[in-house]
C-alpha cells in the first residue's frame, strides 16, 4: 500500500511540473521558493523575451469560471507587475568586509 502524500508533497510535485513547463516555454532559470508563504512559489527568467514571471502554483482545484475571483485572491502577487531595472551583483568579501559588487 502506498502511503498517502501530504499537502506539501502534492504541492511540490505540481511545482516540479510547473517548473518543467516553464523550461519548455523558454525559461533558462527557474527558482523555487521552498515552503513559500510569499506571493510567488516560482520565479522564472526568460532572457530571450526579457521577462521575469512570478508564479503562484495551485493544483488543488480548477480555476473559477469568473477569473475576477482569481485575480482578487492573488492581488498580492499582481502588485509586482510592472517594469523593473535588473542589476546583477555578486556578494563577496572585499578588503575584509562583505559587499555587493555589480557584474
């Protein structure tokens, strides 16, 4: 008999599927926020289109027919929509102190 999966395990499996789908869509880097209590479970980077997707993974039910309910429920995630300046940094020790250096 196979042991019953926990909610965490079920969510993890669905996150892995979403991660694979994001890679198939062209993401070259997908970061998973383990046991996330934040608005996004996955962050996907698409260098060809210069897009970053913040993704909340939900696999426990179908999306509602009225998508306004979905948008209301995930308004914390939607607040991050917009344009950003992306800077690349390395956090490294320099002259005995840790600092961020742009690369």
